C-alpha cells in the first residue's frame, strides 16, 4: 500500500475560485501559480500532465480575470486529444502521425471565452482506448489517492490533475466510461453529457465533415472532471451547444435495478450504492425498483460489436507511420518480445482482440438495431422525472496492469457494465465520490452514478448536488501550500 498524496476535498472548487477572483479576494495570477506549483511538486509521483503552460498561463491569468465570465481566471487542464492552436496532438502514440491544429477546439474556445486559463494537458492511454493511463510517449500516470494504483482512463491524466490540485477542472472524453471511471478512481466528480451536446470539432481524431456519422460516434461525448457537482454544471453551461432546460420536477423517481448485470469485487462499492439510495430516500425521492431495463451484458456485447465495426479500421490506419508504413503484427510481436515496441502493449493487445472477435456486418447491424430499440425503452422508462442509480464500477481503482489485462479478455467485462450501459444508451450520467465509504486501507473512494434521459439534466444536477452533500464526510480538510496529505486520510 502507498500513502495518499492528497485529499481532493482540501482544495477549493472552481466555483469558489472564480467568485474569489471576481471579487478581488484572490489574484488570478496567484491562483494559477499555485496550481502550476502543485503540478510540478507532484510531477515525479504522478506524471499527470503531458504539457504544462506555466509562464504562458500566468501571463494570461489576469487578462482572463479582467475579461470576466463564469470561469474568470480559473486554471483548467484539457486532455491531450483536445486541439490547442499550435500544440501537437499525438494521442499518446509514437507511431501515429502527429496532428498540429491551426485553431483551438470548439470546447477549448468556449472555455477560454468563459475566462478559463489552460495550465496543462492531461496524459492518456494510446489512442485513448484503454482504462489505464500509460503510453510509450509520455509514460504512466499514477493515482493521487494511492500512487500504486491507476487513475483510470482514458482521461486519467486530467482526473489526477484535478484530484491533486493541479487543475480546478479537467476536460475529458468518454466512449466507455473514460470520464466517469477516472473520476471514480480518483475521488472526484465526472460528468458525461449526451453525445452531441458538446461540439467535438477540433478534438482528436479530426472529423471529416463530408463523412457520414458512425453509430459509434453517438456513444462518445466530451465533458468535465471536477471537484464538485456544481462545477460540473458550471462547465457544462459554458461548453454545451444548448443551455440546460429548467425542470419542473422537484422530487425524482430513483430507478433501482437490483438485477443489473455487474460484478462487485469490493464491499465499499456495495455499501456506497446502499448509502446513496438511503440518502436519496431521506431527501424525499421516490425509490422505484425496476426489472424492465435491457440486459446489461447483452448491451455490452452489442456495444462492442458496433465499436469494432466502426473504429477498428481507423485504428489500424491511424497507426501508419509518417512514411506510410502500416503496423505489421509479426513485426510488432517481435518488437514487443525484444523490448523495442512501437505500440504500447495494452493497446496492441486490445487491437488483436478486436481483430479476432470482429463481427460480420450483419451481426453489427443487428446490434445497432437492438441498441436503438433499447434507447427508446430506457428513455421511456426514465421519462422527465426518473434517474437511474448504479455503481460507477464494480471495483476500486486497480493496481497498475490489472485493468488493462482485465479489459483485454474476450466477452463482457462485468466490472464495467454500468459505465458502458450509459454510453450505449446515450444517457447523460454523473459519478459522485462516496467519501462515507472510503476504504481506509488504501484511501480509495468508490463512486456512484446517476443518469437521466437527455433533456432532464437540470434534475440530474440538482439531485446529484444534494447526494454529494449527503455522502461527503464531515472531516475537516484545509488547504495548506506545502502540505501533501490531509489529516482525514491519515487514519
């Protein structure tokens, strides 16, 4: 067991920081300097950032603060897949052609317009395609709560930056839990909007405006990792294409699917969901057992078939080197065996597994049709007043290497069915840390998920904020520059 570096609760959230900067209680330049200093302090232990914009960010801080906006002067990080003008996007690959954008991604432009200051870019797995944040180009990222554990992936670098106080907000992407799983691993909040709610233009991979939309694209979304639910809503208000519609619903129905197909390895996970359900009941929510949801294991299988059909060719094409040479499987196996890999083993093994299990077009089309029907079923069941409560994952953050090995196995990976289900159904979903069920042996914190039908985000955020308050322990944590661990984690 390794000692926790920090407690994320010791840092003020973005909402408080922005308010302090707007009133003049804090200097934006000083706030940015403090966050950059934390990134540098923990760099050797965490390796969370691929690039740090220290002096540049400091210079822009006061300008952004004076311009105003909901995020005036707030330091943020963005996943390395987000385009920043003139900064190379590698997607963590040594082989793939580096993309140098001529403009910021739409989401980055909106964040800057809202006053945010980009201080860093977060690390990721190669091609953002595994749940462990490690690649050959930038190396491995560790978990601030337990450095011998993973921070999750693929937005693991940004999760580690937010949890360790290096960024008040991180922007990630989520195809199969890549925002919510790292948030679960690192004890913070992660929000996955419905696909298409945030314009992906300018993010990797570059979009072809003339190409037809792939069904798998409707499972991908962009969203924030934050230290509070109110921050997640604040950021979504800034980056979303449309404002959140007010809900007239005060008391939600909480759907509890006891028969949901998920493997629970750690008792803290079971306890977290039970405590979340109890807290929601205490707040007046109606608890509604439900057994009419689509089978999560079958949904997972259909999800995989569609992802493989739509993305596998792109992966192989994307691994062509600058000289046009493709990836040779025998050649790469030899390179792996002799310690000279050109693709990280986690991603290479995943690619081989996808190739072996590649579905026929007919199988993938049938899976797509079932998922479309499932989406209608789930959204009808949720309505405008229903929220689905599930664990975020069936296990606490794993030790390095174990999650990638688990995900490379064929078939349904039942630890991850709760996150995959939300992507496959294209539901807005938020994960909240349950500090009341923190594992005292490791310092790790389980997360629980709430999801809604698209259009009910206002109800989702309001309920999640009440739940967050109920599940946050009363231990006092204070920010102190130079302190590396809060007293509440020393027990």
